[in-house]
C-alpha cells in the first residue's frame, strides 16, 4: 500500500512537471521606446550579444528609423537615424559577428555596418533578389544551422544563405487544437500572418503568435508538432501583421498605439 501511494505521488508530481513545461505565463520585463515620426509597423527586435545592445526597426520604408538600445532598454541612437534598407527582419550572425536582416520583396539580405559605439552607419546587400516566400516575409534566423525560416501559410519555408529553398515543414497541432486548422493550407485568422520566431529551445524552436488569445504556440522543428504554449499577460492590442519577435530569451510585442516594443519573459 505504501509503495502504491509513493508511486501515485511520483506520477502526480511528474504530470505537474510535464504540465509546467507545456505552459508558461510571461510577464513584461523591458520596454524599447521608438521615436516619434514615420513608421508604425514594428518589424523586428534583435539582441547583439557582442555589443550588448538591442536593435529595433520598422517595416515599410528604407527611410524609417532603425533604433539602438542598451541592455536596460534606454535608446542610445538619435531620432533621425534611418535604416537605409526596407527592413522586415534583423538577426545576429555569430560567424562574422554581424547584424543582418532580410528586406521587403526583392531587397535581399544585408549586412549592417556598425561603428565603435554599435550604431549603424550603413549596410551592404550580400544576397539580392527574392530569397523568401512572400514580399512581406519576416525571417527568423537559426544561427547554429545558418538557415532562415519564414512563415508561409500553415508551414515554415526554409532557406539558406545562397537564396536556395531547402524545403518546408507543416505545423501539426495536437488533438486538443484541431479547430486551429479548419481551413486546409491556411492558418486561422487569429494568428499573426507575417512573423515567425525561432527560439533555439529544444523541441520548441518555432513560434506563432495567437493575437486573439495572446499566446505563443511553439512547435518542434523536426516534427512540426505543437509542444508548448506561452501566455502573455498584456493589455496591448496584438497586431495581425509584424510586431512580433524573439531574442535574448524574450518575446517582444509591438505596442502600435504607444510606438514601443514590450519584452516579456
């Protein structure tokens, strides 16, 4: 009887542990205030581990701001610093310690030049043309495998740095979430339609944003299966396009009304 009781306690504890791994509640820990002026669609946020700075951009025009923030979220770039590139995503590439990104439509992939203070002074395209599935595609970079992932309807489109498509993976929801894929080939409208995140977390590498329920759905990169859900405690209105990023262990949501990125952990 005692052994049975111990076994029950162990299994109950194990189930609680599994449940805790499956679901996590995120709280706001940082804000990145963008300057007043042009641009209202926050494209991306990335953390540069060598510079120890955050970089944030707008989507829509090469003349829109590209902002630099210190580790605590204080903006250190000037109000008039322009991206010089129609940014859709930013990422850090450890191979050359470079700030890179993809652009609108056929703008391609670019390297941003930084001065000694970590402020962008220009950029140089290293892969031009349409190296993505759609004009508005926002890339999520896998630094280990040197691949760029894009959201393409109900699946992930995978590209390398030579502009070559390396396949795709369809999202697979579990039995409790079969209603999420009511229309074959398309994600439900409640999901952000442009932004995919790459977390680097084992078996929960890819993430989608549920804008209605304020959740992040995480999927296994190898199988495409749903493995985790993160809930975001926020009064901010989530956007159906852009405004969603992951870097430095934080989920970033763009507050369009207040022109600021909010980081959650």
